[in-house]
């Protein structure tokens, strides 16, 4: 079966590094990286999504090696990158200079542009936590990791300065990054995060994209983040419209209905293993003219043969396309 024959081309996620030391250090996993690239290429894939390397966690030389070697392997396999998922902060507390935050955003573009991703996906509102900030945080902020600290610090900034001022500062930083990314034909896509990170809902994300006001700035839809809060991913697609630049599609049982704690509800299941109505999602993608590729932030079905698991997942998606769009399933 030719999995590239369908409404959209498809992409799956892969990784380059292993993180350790409480996510404050990484190592290039050469063996796994090459294995994943060969595996996806053997399936006839043409696109991958990857990311998750924070330049603040390791030396530039190590990242340059990953980009050079990994990029060469991708080119040899005939794979292109639909998006690079940035990790790391994008603004400082408002009373501080934003100079180092902007420098970090530009560094991310410079380091990862050689991968030639169509988009850089970002968690907007990730505030920089300096050692001084860490010392002042209550112990409860360290229970569930960095997200709790970011949310706490962001709320402090909103209380001091107002949300409009915070978003304006964030947008100013992002505008500089967007203009630099445009030089490399790269777009910025802000991901819907719900209440896991700041600036993750309909209102705040819409305000941020409008405030940045650059043609290469838009959205990445994470279907799991929406559904675990009882939000229909199809509604998000229509909200994002022509500015939907990337998808992170995966399934879950719906955090508001499954009885699972919210931090356990983001299950990253393959489509069909949760309760999202993917036919509605596909219809919404078609309505807004989403060009693709459709990117999955999940693996294939959990089978002993990983390649066969991917084949089942892709067959199922193509079946969903035919069910949702019976006259538009083939391109």
C-alpha cells in the first residue's frame, strides 16, 4: 500500500537525544536516531517531526554535531522535516531586559535552520526562571516539574503588569524571532497548551498571534491537549484557520470524562485508541484548506513488529479520510 496516496501526506515524530539529570543535560543517541530514520524511510515516509533540544542545556558544538549528522542522515533517506519543536523560554520578567531572551530565540533559529523545517513549534509564555527566581519559589512548585514553575511565575507577571502588557512583551520578542525565521522560509507555530502552560487557550493564543502580526506566525494544533480538556479539536482547527501550520495529532480518552488526573490524561495514543471523533477533525482540516502534511505526535499501533504497527496506523488514517471525505480521499 502506498501510504503517500491520500488526502494529505503523513509525518511521524522521532528524536535525536536522551535527556538526563532532570532534563538539564542531553546526549546524542546515534543508534536510535539512525534506526528511526531508516525505519520511517523504509515505510515510504517523506516527512518527520522532531525537536526537544534546549540550547540552554548543552554546548553549541554538541547541537551542531546533531544537526550536521542527523541532517545528513535525513537527506540520505529522502526525509524532510515538517516541524522542529523548540524547547526553552521565550521571555523574561517584564522588569528585566529582554535582551538575553531574544538572543536565545535567535540562537534557536540559527542552530536548527539547517534542518530546513517548515515550522518551529513553540510553547508560548515559557518564562525564564533564573536562579534568583528558583530560590523564591515555594517547594510545591517543584512537585510536577517546570510547567508548574512557569505557570506560577507567569501568573505573578500578570498580577503585576496585566495580561495585555505580558503578551505585548512576549509578542515583541516573537516578532524578532519570526522575522529571522522568515529569512530561512520557516514559520512559527504556537501550540495550544490549555492550562499546562501559559498562553495556551483560544483567547490568549489569538491575542498573541494578532500582536506579533507577522505572516509566518500561526498555530500548531495538539489534538490531545484539546481533548483532555473537553475541547473538540475540530473547533480549534476552525479557530486557527489558514494559520494552522502544523498538527500534533494523538488520541486520549478525554481528561474531563475519563476520571484520570489531568497530568495523566495526555496519553499520546494513536488515533482510534481514544475517544476523539477523527472524522470531524478531518472534515475541519478540509474546510480550512490545510495543506499538510498531517503530523502525528504518536507512534504506530503497539505491535511486536514496529513497522507493522506503523502500517496499521496509516491504513486506519486513510480509512478515516475515506469515511470523512468520500469524494476527496485520493490526491
